[in-house]
C-alpha cells in the first residue's frame, strides 16, 4: 500500500504571498540567506539606489498590484528585478520571520515545507484557482471569469467514480468553481459547497468528504492588508489541529496548505516558463500528514496542478490536460514505509 493509505485529502487555498515573503529566512530552504539582493527603484537607476529585502514591522502588509501585466513586469524576462519600480512600492521587498508566523514555521519544522512550489499562472487569483481544480484556466488571465466555463473540472470525474468531495468558502454561492458548465444544470449543490466555518463541524461529526477544498480559512484568507496571523491561526486551529486531533481522520489524511498567487510580493527564484501562462512566482506550500516526512524541505518543482495530480494519482483519475499530465504528484513529500502512522502533535 502506498497512496491508498491516504483516505482524506484536504487542500487549503490562502491568498497572495510568496515564498520569500513568508519563509525567506527559514533554515536550509532556498530563501534569501547568503544572497546579495537589492532591487532598483527605477529602470536604469544607479546601482546604489536600490531596496534590499527587509523584515516587516507590521503584520498587515499592503495590497499591491498582482495582475498579469504587473507580474510580467516584475518578472522582467526572468531577471526578477522589476518588483520595486513595477509595484511602485518598496513594501514588495518586505518579509516575515518565525516570530511573526510561528505556527506555520512550526508546521514546517514538523512536516514538509516546499521551496520550489510555484503558482500555475503568472497573474492573479482566478486563473490559479481554476488550475487547482481543472489544470487549466481556459485562457483566462485575470479575475474576470465568464458565467460559464466549458472545460472540465476534476469534480466531474470524482462524481463519476463515487468519490465524495466538498468546497468550503466564505460565500458558497459565489465561488468561481460553480461557473463550470458541469454544474449549470444541477439543481442542488448544497451538499458540495458550504461555508468555510463548516469544515471543522464536518470533521467533528464524522462527515468529512474524501476530498475537500477550503478556499480561504474561516478566520481569514490572508489577503493583504489583512493581519497575517488571523488567517494563520484559523488554518491551524480550524483545519490542521481539527483533523490532527480527530480519531476518525488523522491516520489517513493528507493536508496541503498553499497560497493562490504572489500578491505583488518579491520572490528571488525565476519561475520556469513551461507554456504561455506560467509558471507564476513561488508561493509557500506546507504538507501535513502522518506519512509526511519530518522537517523535510521539498525542492522538487511543483505547482497547483501537482496537488491535482496527487488527487488524480490517489483515486486513479485520468489527467484533465497537459499540465496535470506532466505535473509532479508530490509523493516525494511522503514516506509510506512507516510501520504505523505518526501520531499528531497539536500545533500551538
């Protein structure tokens, strides 16, 4: 038995932070330690007129542009030097440390932190949300999502195979996922779309589906200028600790916590360009499971379709397109040779 040991997959999708913004100084990861980084305030500005990465003094970072156009200007054909003048803000260079995000750093200490996990599209939220469940955005590069999306989501295959699933979000009636034509003629989607604060209730009552997506934790999705600790505390208490302390679910669980896009924040690693849409910039990804390797830095190249690939691999589903067909399935983050599942230690 390998992946069959995983009975329940939980995907948490938070908002708008890069790897360097959250884990720039995490030990032994590909952060900024030992690197000389200083980005010009304007194109062709004097070399000394630059901004180096700095520790944020506030837990409420500003909202910055993270559109398709801004992202490509920040990327600057792989030079990764456009952030300060493109964003029009030195705040793009700010980062948080352990004392700011102690709970997420504890998870990284105990389980898996991915330091080459990229967003799927070099743009903002919506296309990355669509890649997470459909391996495509249908060519969409911004948050203007048509009322009907005609390409297939993974939900269709899950239904066909009798695999239970649910999407938890702040407003279940306005989820971009409901725009898939697959759902257009369904009269009752209440069993598949719920408020995000119902996730922990489903865990407690024994009603957790085989695959769950939590699009924004109930306490906050960390979208700037939100206090980053509010979302962090909710992810840990309402999701990770809820599943971890469950006698019914922990021993067969795999939890992925990641962020949809870069939010305008600096990251120093150029994303591989595998097609006209991406990858986009690195975002954090944490993997929590009784079978997750302990204190492991996962440096395999992954993106949002890698989580989709993990779901497909676990339930023997066909790939939805070329992206998920070629994606890495993130199985390197797990050790299924353990004689028994690792017990859960509550994150405090």
